C-alpha cells in the first residue's frame, strides 16, 4: 500500500508452511460468475513466484480449476486453495465459485478465511454485482470480516472504473458510501477502433505516482499535467475517508486546518481501518501480458493482503461446545494451545481417497497425531444438526494443496490451512480436538436445497454402488440433501439449482462410477372419500379341501384433515366373530395404504364395520383380511374419491422492484398470498401458500424472475383437495375398470 514492489517470491509450486499465526493471511475471493476470480488468483500466484507461467481458464490450465468437471465446464464449481508467499507471509488464497448454485463452497471459504476480496467485473451491470455478491457482503459485515474490492476487465470496451466504483459504493457502502473508495486509479492506453482501451498502469492516490506497465516492466513515473486535477480530487476524498476512520481525533482538525498529513500516518490509519472492517478500499487488477513477470495491480493487492488484512490472531474465534451442547471457552489462536480444528471441505481423490481441508483455530496439527473426531454434520439450514458422531482417529499425511499437487507438511499451526488424507469418515463441518477433551465447533449455516432430483440406478451393477455414492456426495457437500421418500419410494437428491444438479450427477458417474437415470419427481398425494359410502366384501371360495369364507359390510365417511384412518366396530350378535374383527381392520388398512383411485394412501376417513357372516370351518384371518379390502374397494366404487395434494408455506424475500412480478407468478401457481413484510435493505418478504406440485422448479424460476436477487424457503403446511381438472390429469385410468385393481 506504500506503492513499493517487493521482490519476495515464493517457491514455484506453493508456499512453505507457516511457523506462526502472525505470518498467515487467509483470504477468500468472492464475486459473480465471470468476474475473474480464478484469473486473479493465477495472476497473484505468478507475481508471488508460485508459478512460472499463468494459466488461462479458457484452456483449463489454471491452478484453481484442476478438477476435470471444472476443466470441461470452464467454470469453478468447488472451493480451491492456492497458497503463495509474499513479504514473509504465507497467503492462503481461497478461490470460490461465483455461480449461485455453489454457494455452499462460498460459505466454506468464508469460514476458512479471515478477510475477503470481492471481485467485480467492470463489464457486468449493477444487477450482476448486486445479486449473490451483496448477500455475501452482508454475511461478512455481520461477523466484521475485513473486505476489499477488486475491479477487473477494465480493458473491455465501454467500461468505466468510476461507474463501477459508484455501483460498489451504492451496494456495499451502506449508510456510509465514503467507506468504499479507490486507492489507485487506472491508467488506460489509447482507445482502439473497437472501443478497447488497454489498461497500462495505476496511479497511486497517496504516493501521487504512476505505476506504469506499458513496457512490460513495472516502473514509477510522475503524473502528466492533465492528470493532476482528477488525481487531486480523488486523493482528497480518500484522505478524508481515511481520517474519518482514524483513531486520532485531532487528525481531521489538522487536515481541515491545512496541514499536509504525513503519508506514513495515512497508510498506518488506512491499514488499521481495513483490518477493523470499517473501510473497504477499491483496487483494480489485470493479468500479466505475454512474457511479463507480474500483472497490473497484483503487487498492490499482495501488499494490501499482507499489510492491511488481519492475521488469524485478530479473528473472533468460533463458538465451541461439548458434544452434548455445554458451552466451552473460546479457543485461543495459539500453536501451543489445545487442538481445535474444523473440516471446511471434503473431497474425494481417485488415488488417495477422501481428502479433508482443515482450518486449525488452536494448537498444532501434526501427522500421526491421535485426535478426537466429533461431528454433527450439517443439515440444510445449519439449525437442526444430524445426530452427533464421534471417533478417535489417527491423522494421516498433512499436505498443502497447489492444484493437483500436494506438498508435504510436517505441521499445521493455529491459523493455517492444510489437507489431511484418509481422515476416517470425517465430513464437512466436523471438529478435530484432543483425545480425552473433545469439543464441537458450532456449525455454519447453509441454504436449504429446494430443487428435487429423483434418481434410480441405471442397471443392476449400479444398484449396489448407488447408496454409497450418494452418501459420499452428501458428506462432501452439505448443500445436498438425500431423501428416501416413504410415500413415493423415490430416492431424491435435493439440490440448489440446475447446475448443482448436473455437477452432482457428473460426480456420481466420474468419481464413483455410478450410472444413474433421473426421473420425474413425484409429489406425495393422498386420497380421501368425498362423501359417505357403503361397501360389501364377499370372499367365498371352495375348490376342494379347506375353503375360504368371509363376508363383511362396512360404511365409510370422511373425517376432518389430519384425522388419519379410524376403524369402528359396530357388529352385533356375533355376525363377525371377535377374533376376526382385527383381521377386517388389517385388510382395510392394508388396502388404504395401497390407495383406491390413483394408488395414493387413503387418509381422513372413518370405516365402520356393521355386519358380516362367517363359517365355522372355512373362515380364517386371511379370508377376513381379503374381505375387508374388497369392501373398501366396493365403497370407493360407489363414491367419489378425492385427491389431496400437499400445500407449502412459501416465504419469498426479494428486492422491492420484484414484489409485483413475484406475487403475480405465485398466483399463477395456484398460490394464495397471505401477507407481506418490509425487510431490511429495500427488500420485501412475501408469504404465500402454494401447492407443492407447483413449486418443484421454483428455485430455478425465482432466480430467473428476480435476476438472481431473490431467495425463498418453504415448509409443509397440510394436504388439501386438488382441483378436479388437475386431479384428472394426474389420476391414471384404473386397470380393468375397477378402482384399486
């Protein structure tokens, strides 16, 4: 930040292990898809000397996107760690996917990091910046995480650094837009015929020097006369913003009195404000030109990271408890303290097996250590964890990842990140702590996956591998939820969106060798009687030997929703012997479970046994079960069977501009809007009741409708009658013309 280059590259292929927390910087890169996060990581790695040549996303040759799925899609789909060395520090760069479907990877990156670089493209509009990026910004603000903004793609035609800085201040500045100000101004070369003006350097506002890259080398030059006035105006505003955040209350009076504040004082105050998370500098960066040793703005970014971003010592420690939930003291970031570490990401390697990315919050993790593994897993919301699982395990090899390569480590100190191979059955969110004194770190929240994917094994060979493959997927990605639906019999994988779903299927095939077929997701419907009906079940057979004889007469009447099935015995005179009355009930309930009209379970009826006949020799339990089922089917044939569909309580949070379209769309889905509430940040919460069959793809449709700015939750409310015209479309024709056949 003092506009000086540091000739301190790391060893090509990754940074060495840190020996103390103060020498670690954990930085997560956040931004929309296509903003250039992966390219920026590659440029920073080149500048730090971690790579000899920067790879391109288009070629599938970057350090971050090493997974074969990412290389095929030319897009990041998972969190990756790229460690580099700069100015005596180990900088862990955490590259996250920008697409909304992979927000779980973003949340893991935020958990592992102590500061964030928000990467925005000057070629994108305000809506693209404001969608998922704004939500992540607000998450960081809640925990006080320091943030800086990097503007990319300024060399694209018809882009403006000033416009993008204004958009960032409006979206991220909150009540104080002067907390989002540039540290450097871009210097653009001559504009070509296509409107393209190359980025040739930066102007340092505090140093008043131009950092020129037009020759391929980074050189310092004085500003040209025509640059003096815009430089002075931007510099004055930056200084005022820095002084407003200064802890020295006399500094503003001195500045307003005309005193020229020392640059070293301003830089020191700037670094403190950035580390506190109260000031958010805006920088720009571009990848290195062909043959150049560093990109434009990358040195300045690395200086900001190492000098302005906090060390792990300054991070608020996570909340820890015992496995039973009793509070424990917060862990101190001390390499000599008791071990407290968390698995922030789980992946599978075809050769190594399960690999866990671990953030150490306290103590030091070493190979061959015996540790206590304790995990609640992570459910969809982070609020209702799965049953706790515990085990004592031995730590395998420790490595520092660098793309496909894993560099061996002899230890991982508090504040640092490392990968551990074969860490038992560790899942994302699990805690590592000392044997004999286990603790559990409070889980982080993840969005509820609301897009269903029903799958079945493609062939016999895949059936045995399917359950294991799905279990591994869910253990790796807490934003996936696996459901074995007891009503429909389907195996359902709940995802965040279509891209998330496609990647999950691709991973099943390529990583676990499981071929699956997707099938339409079926909503669990119910059936009930629309009115009273009577039925007579007659099961009489005589074909030599022991015969079968059972006759029963029943009456069926509907009950209020939620009543289930009620069986009443009103037989008089022993027409049906006492020992066979439970048999009739068993037959009725068995037929009710199978359904009568469309194969869906029968609910909310009272079945009354009125009369019947028995034979002293040929009557049996099986005969009366059959008669009970036949009687219920005859009653159904004489009455109208009504289909019941599940109704969800849906809560949609959208910017105020989209409230009208969202309410109109919900009405088109047979929804009933029950109310709206004004939320923070110009957003409105719309509450509605919508049939579940109408919201199967709502996760995708809402994203399109609100340009990625809306989110929703849903919860089961009740079953209610389906409109006849829709019921006719989902009701199959009964076989042989008889209901329930």
